[in-house]
């Protein structure tokens, strides 16, 4: 199964005096099998140690657009936020019972502290939705 998500990295607060291009590597992995899976991102920056580039005082956000074939459970996100395991905001209503053909895409924003950005791992649980049945079984794609 192919997952089509879009992940963006934004710098929210600028803390340096000259214009520089931040250098980040963002690796994406999907863990587990079945309907209950986990995204894992590994984010690494090469500029954090340079004294002229004060990226550690910046805040960053990962924006992940979740398509209709999967969902992020709002209760899980609230629990992870409460336990301080993640700092995330889920934008859009998520019907966890809806099948893929009735669901709406939604977006999640994961906020990252710049002082921990040199190299960090972010994990996010997600779930797959049931798809419409096809004659003869299998996948319609």
C-alpha cells in the first residue's frame, strides 16, 4: 500500500540577524503493519553548532496533511500532548468511524523546540481506514 502524505517543515520564529539558509535533513519512516501504524521522522540540522546562526532559538513546526485513507485519532493526540510526549495541534474534524470514501483529509501540526533540533525523532500514531469493497476483492488501484 502506498501512503501519500505531505510533510512540510516551517521556521516559526527567526532568531538570527543575517539571512541564512537553514540546512535540514528530514527522514520519514512508517512502522508497524496492519491498520494501526506509526510515522517516525528523524530531523537533523547541520547549522545548530555554528555560533553565527542561532537556530536553537527558533521554533519549528512539521505540517502533515493526512489523506482520507488514514486518520490521526484526536484522543491519542490529546493524550500524547497531556503526557508531554508531543506538542501537536490537529486541525479539522476527524471522524474515526468513517470509511475512506466518506472521510475528509485533515492536517496535524507538530511543534518542535529549536534547542532540541540538532537531531530529534518525532513519532506519530495513525490508523488506516476501511476502503470501499470492489467486485472480486483486491485493491481498486
